[in-house]
């Protein structure tokens, strides 16, 4: 709240000194908070910094977390299905989603969510601290009641360790070059690939590619499959429409016209500055008002001049614009191989939004690309 003149050397020095002490105090608060958390965990209290583990709850002002019986039943079922019934993580997630069992935040169950529960030592009465930082991570006896037996927990842990697999990241087939750019129109999850072979009349096999919602395997989304060819047709139609729109915009706003508009704006700002000076000289406005308006005019003039300079620089330095991407796509897409199409999308496209629609005159459902988000 101090009024410090930063135009002087002493004022700037004072600001830096205040900043150093503010940073010092912040780091001290962080260290004291971390030490307090570690001590609390070692004493057996669950931190619940964001929320209590699934199966537990801790009301405001309560130090020790208590069992949420409704959720605890699900926790016991998960351990039973995994250890005794030998069900897979994905299978357990499917069962819970079909039964519409809510998670802690009313989201869908996934294999990772089930695994996190199976590896959480909270359920045998222990407290864990700093799970992600192996140097500071530790487990200790907690003050809360356990939900399951230790024998069941460690058996689940043993099975998880046994089933661990290290696999290389699979790259998409060259035919599936839209993978990673498509999102489900129902749940906004990323679409994964699905391929199949079928025999043609001449006896040869042909591979057909399609996309489906990744959450479908957990029964969390009922979006069906959509073929690669339909996606390709819809994407080409969208880009052609976009090319027409951008071409019209480009005709309406050439670099020469934009520069003329900016120079006219700059002349108006100079004229307003002269008028302001005349009003101040004649004593019709005070110094405070003059200074405030003058600062605003200077900022507007600088912004306008920067736009003019940028426009002039762009004429000599080629810059890839959105319009260039669209033109390149529409003019050369049919010449690209599948690998080149994948490289093109990876370089220029971030996301493709689609919907499944059916018009009155059409019998089958068609794919429509609503929007393409460029990098």
C-alpha cells in the first residue's frame, strides 16, 4: 500500500528489497506447512488435503476420518472381485458402471480408479504420505478404523505386482491417421481405433478401420463405432467450406486495406492528442485529467503502430497462417499418402469435433465435422 516512486534508483531498490523479504516469507510458510503435514501423518492422522479416500469421510472440524458404510461396501466388493473372483480391473470397472455406482466425484469407474483402491493402504488402517515423491514417501499406523483385512490387501497387492506388464507405446496404423484428434460427441473422451478384416468376393482380405469411444470398454459411454471413411469425407467437406469462408475474408481484408485502416486510426489518435494539448493550454482541463488521457492515447498509438510494423514485417517474412494450412489441405490432400496425412494433422491440427446426424432425406446416419482446432 506504500506509495513508492519507481522512477528513481532508490525507489526501485526498495521495491526489490520488499520482494526479497516477501519471497523469503513465502518459502518459510511452505517449509512450515510441509513439516506440519509430515508430523500430522506420522501421528496417524489422514491428511485428506483434497478429499478422503473412497470409503471414508471426514467432516469439518473432525481430526480422524470415519468409515462411510455405503462406500465401504463397494470397497469390500472390489477386493473380493479382484482376489477371490479373479476378475480383471476393466471387468470390475464395467460391473460398477453398469450398476451405476458413483465414484467420489460422480464420475465413471476406470481400471486405474480400481487399481488405486486396491493399492491404498488406508483400507487396512494405515496412513500414507507423499505418494508421488519417493524420497519423502512413508506409511505409518493410522488412528482410523480399517475396512478390510491385511491378508486380503497384501494378496491383492501381490496379484497386481504379478500382473504388471511393460509394453511399448503402440503407434497407430497408417490407415488410422485421425487417431488422437477425434473426440466422442457424447462424453468428449478420446476416440480409439477399431479394425477388422473381411474377405472379398475374390478371396482376398481387406482391412476396415473405424473409431470408437475409449470409455465404452468400461460401459461408461454408449457411443458406437464410426468408420474411417465417413470421418474422412466429413473432414474434407468441412475444410472445403472453411476454405471458401477464409477466401472471402481474405478478399475483404487484404494487407493493403488493413494497413490503410490502421494508418487512419493512427491519424485520428494524433488529432485527439493535439486537441487534448490545446484544451490543457487553454486551462479547460487540469493536469491530472490531461495526464490520464495522454497515457491512454500513448498506449493506443503504440498498439496501432506495432500492428502496422507487424503487418509490414509479415510482407517480407513468410508466416504460416491458418489460411495457408487450409489451402494446403484442400489443394493437396488427395495427393498425400496415409503417412503424409498423419504428419500433416500432427503438425497443424489439435482437435476435431464431430457429431452424428441424420437428415430427413437420408436413410443412414452421417458424420459431420463441427469444428477443427488448429495448433
